[in-house]
C-alpha cells in the first residue's frame, strides 16, 4: 500500500470532544500510518492537552483560525506532500468505529473516494447522498457498497490521485459547503465515490437541535448561531457559480438554493426568536455570494 494513510483531524476549542475522538482512533484495529491534528489557533488549551495525552500524534498549530475549510486544506497539503497514498478526513466531533478504517481499505480498490456512513446520537444513519437521486436510506440498501456523489468531511478516505486531479478544498469558504463543493469537483472530474455501509463514524451533533412549539406545531430547529447563515448561503452560491456546467443547469442550482433558504427563512420567522439576526446574515451572504466575495468576511460571534 505504499506510504499508507494519513488521518487529518481539524479542531478548534473543543478539547473534550477531541480527546474522545483521538481515544477512539487510538483503539482502531487498523491504525493510519500517521495522524495529523490541525489546531485552528484554539484558546482552550487544546495543543498542550494533545502533546501531553497523545504524544504519538502529529500536531500542527495554526497562527489564526482559518475555519474548517482552511484547516482541511492545510492538512491535506501536508499529507500529500509527504507522499501518503490516502488522506482520511474528519472533525473533532467524529468518533470512528474500531474497524472502520479496515472496512474502508477492504473496498479501496473499488473507488477513488471511499466513504463511511454516519450515525448520530439517536441512532439515525445518514450522510449518503446522490446528486440525481437525493438521500439514500441506508437501511433499505441491499448491497454492501453503493455509489455516492456528495459526501461530508466525516471520514472520507481520499486517494492521492484525486488530489492530483482536482486539487484541495477551497480554503476561502472558511466554513460550510467546502465538502460538497469538493465532492462535486470530484464527480465532474469523472472520479468515483462509493460508500461502505458497514464502515461507521459516530457523529456527535451535541446540542445542535431543539424542539420548538409554535402555533400548535412542533419543529426540530438547529441551534447554530445566526452568523453561520452567512457562510451557508454564500458558499452555496459561490459553489453554483463555479460549477462547470451549462448556464441553464447553473440557474437550476441557484433556484434550488434560493428555494431551500427561502423555506428555512419562513420557518425562522415562526419558530426562532432571533430570526431577524439570521435574516440579516442570510441577506449579506446572498449579496457576497452573487458578487463573488469569499474568505473570512464575517467573524464568529460568541455569546
């Protein structure tokens, strides 16, 4: 297998989750040849903790927070330059099953990107999406491996030939949609993505959803802060602008994006007290997306 696998894990101010992530990784039945933790200038003592508890893992501490997008780009560049055959990507809130890497490698000859499934705290399986067919329900799939077009940066095993062909994730996205944009580039390059249904990551969404009752109806709402709306809509628009497809198809993608965010904005009015803040950031994201502005233009708001 040549130089094997380099795991790239991006973290920022979540040392408790990172410790759990690394403990699970350390317990793998088949370990990657190298682990590189990319710390986005954490201020909670993460680097010191990693050096003390996990001295066998590589640690790269960045001077500034470049977001998940920038962190993955930096880590992938390091792994690629070091000659590893595969880069294995995930965040600090993704916990690998002991046999996950072994199961991914067992099917590595079948595709260019080998993707695990994700299971959240409720036991829901998700993360398998095809551009043409939509979400694939894992429990109804009869075969051990299925094709995928879109994947999250939660455990994909990416061969270096993919990087040689399409490059690295867009660091100028900062956060959000960087994985979708990268997956679409891979698809448009004619490369193959597959999902191995018995390779598992447990994805900790923490307190990211709550039940809210309004007008006699209950809705499951995201607790993500309002400022993230900016990057969500802006980056999807930037992604649509960059697609190398006919203009009519680009218009269709843009229509889909605006329809999706239109629905979510209406729901925010009904169910969320901070809907004006979310609308403000969404409007700014639409503006910057249409003008082609990328980068870290809105700073995270900590409350």
